[in-house]
């Protein structure tokens, strides 16, 4: 499992079972980001499988998509947690600078 997977999984662990179902529903039925495909089905129930599906479908944009779902769920706490995890992880990494910028912009519009 990559650090990207681990970072997303870390935030999904904070969702109750009911909130996880809501997360899956928002991910499946909401337009989360312009120009990106919707996830075709959500027949997975395990958090690890959900993360794998998000990463497989959205690649490096999976963090942005996850943050958009948290925003739609009104889970600003998880937006901040994911931002903090990505910021801490990304120190000194080129992709991290871009993700940190995306996270900061995203939080400023929340």
C-alpha cells in the first residue's frame, strides 16, 4: 500500500459506519469534480477497497475528490485532517508542493 493509500485510509477510519455509507453515496451519485468520471459502482464495503477504488479511478486527483466528498458531507474536520496529513507527508516532495497548494486553495473555499 502506498503512502497515498495510507493517507486516504487514515481519514476514512474516522468515519462512522453511517458516515462511510454517506461517503460512498456522495462519491457514487454526486458530481465531485468537473471532467472526472463517476465511480461506476460501489459494491465494496471495506475502507481499504474504497481507497483502492478511488485511487484506481482518479489517480493523483483522488485527494481532491476525497476532499470534495468531505466538503459535501460537511466534514471540515476531515478536510483539515487530510490537509495536515498531506502537508506533513509532502515536505520536500515535488508532488507534495502541488498537493499542498491544492489543499490550501480547497480549504479557503470551504
